[in-house]
C-alpha cells in the first residue's frame, strides 16, 4: 500500500502546473467578452467558445517552442527588491542594460503583452477576423498570467521553500473548487487604457508584492493544519490524484481574503480592456464586415499541432524544472 501511495504522489508531483490552470484561463476569456461594447460584441459573442477554448493555446505551445516559456512570467526578484527600480520598464531600455538573452532567461511577460496588443491592433486594422480571434484569445492568456503572484517570483512553485505544488494550488485547485460556486464575475465595462505599458507594470508589481503572502500563508497554515488532512486522494477523469484537500483549500482561501477571486476579476477586466484598447487604436473598425472569416488550413493545422504537442507533453515549459 505504501508503495502505491508513493507512486500516486509522484504522479501528482509530475503533473504540470499550467499558468492559471486551463479552467481559469477559459473562464477569464469567457467572462471578458461580457465587458465589451455592442460594436465588439457583434464579433466576440458569437465566437465566445473559440475565445475560451483557445485561451490555453500559449500553454500548449510551451511544449513545442523554446521561446514560448519566458512570455508567461518574470522572475522579478532577480532584479533586486520591490519595486525593482533597477529594471527599466521600457523594453528597449531593458535590452540596452541587460541584453535580450538575459531578459529572456528571467521572463518577459510585461513586455510580451505589449507585443500582443500591437499585433491585435494591426489585425483589427486589417479587418482580419481569424487573426483578431486568435490574438484576442492569446492576449487574454498572457494578460492573466501577469496577474498571478507566482508568475512574478523565481520561487514560482515553492521549490526553494519546500512548498512544491503551491503554483497549481493557487491557480488551478482554488478556482476549480470555488469559482463557479462562490465567486462573482459581474465586472462592469472594459475601459480604454491610455498607457498600456504602465498598466501592465502596475499589475505586475501587485503580483510581485503578493507573492510573499501566497507562500507565507501556505507555510503558516501547513504548520497548524493536521498533517494527514492537508492532502486528499480524489478520482479525476479515471485517475486517482493527490491534491490539496477541500478543507485545506478553503482555509487557505479565507486566509488570503479573496485574493484569487480578486486577481481573476482583475484579469478579466484587463483582458477586455486590452481588447477594447486595440480596437479603439485601430480606428474602431466595423466588426460586422470583416475579411478572412474562416480559419485557414494552416490555422487549423496549427491548432492540431498545439494539441498534439500538449498531449505528448515533451516540453520546454519551466513547469518541468525540478525543484
Ligand atoms: Zn501561461
């Protein structure tokens, strides 16, 4: 029996912890659609399932493209202490100071959302429906990753502090347990972001400031929680997995006073607002008359390729780094 339990525990430890989890990424893109003005809803509402399903494409790409990983995080603590003033906020200034290779090594998410915003703006200008949808889905992914505290810390999976698994705990287990039943995603309207770079950095610094709390509270709760009740074995898709128990998860969530829900809501708002900003900057094109309305053979091939890369899971994502 002991050997079986150990085997299951190892299986669980080897399960990749995706950014925000597939569940939360899909929810974020789904809810973001409802923040848009009617002129955008005409395109985004009928395609809400595509936007939600493809919210996870960037994570799938991590399995096949080496350059993909750094777009999802930044180890901001590599650059000193809060507020990390030694790191220039503008990409070109940061490149001049550290070089592109070094920046890539420690993650580039606050800059990558700018690249995605630019690409989406161009797609709106070209009135290219397939591209607008693909880029919108992916922009929502990176923007959401930016809001995750452990995406702004080199101790991203608690590997330096004996808390392995905390990454997936925060961004997958808690949303899966609580989002549908207890959290509120009524969020008002998207707004125009006049300074997207400052906006992204502000959100990123909030993530960085929260990372310590995320780690510390888990340590404190573990210390006073009955050790045999921290984890539970549950059946999922026919496989028994070890995960943080419901009681431990709820106790942790209440210690954090709604932090995960709050960051998820902010992710939704930021995603919708970046979509809206791209559309405004493109001159508010009429989205009821677009070109390129169906996905090309190459697009469809790419979607299949991403799915296969993910299923094979031979990746370059940093979730494969051992602690
Ligand atoms: Zn990600």
